[in-house]
C-alpha cells in the first residue's frame, strides 16, 4: 500500500486530492461499507496535526478523496514531510495502513 501525497504549497486548502488505496499485493482495496480517516503528524510531535474524514469515491476500486481545510497544510514539511496513515474502519475494527508521507513546500511570500 504505497501512498505518497504532495508536494503541496503551505496554506493551500479547499481542493480535492483523489487517490486509490491498494492492498499489499497491488490490487484495489475494497472499501464497501467502510470509512476512511487520515491521521498525520510532524516527526517528533506529541500530537496529531491533521485528522480528517475522507470521502470514499469509488468503494470497489479503493477510491478516496481528501479535501484539506484551512488548518491542514499550515507548516512546511518537505523533508521528510508529515508522517501519516489511514484508518480504515468497518464493523467494529480499525485497519491502519502503513505510514506514508505528505510533503508541504513553502508558498510564495
């Protein structure tokens, strides 16, 4: 399940980021009757910086959408980026994905 998001510009928000979640063998993760949440934090931080519910856009092929809000991409994190993972929730259990990165670059002054 290799996911990488970005780079995005610091302070950007309100746009859609569409991506697909795959199983370890590369096949599409079936998200039927499941919800997906994003958790992200800055390396070394003691708290989550980004917590967001994602929209499942096409359940049978693992399609998801994240629309960052104005509080999401507020810090430059491009080396190595925010650490992140997804929580896939269904019928009483949570399946976390592997950790991946979200990179954020400095915006123009």
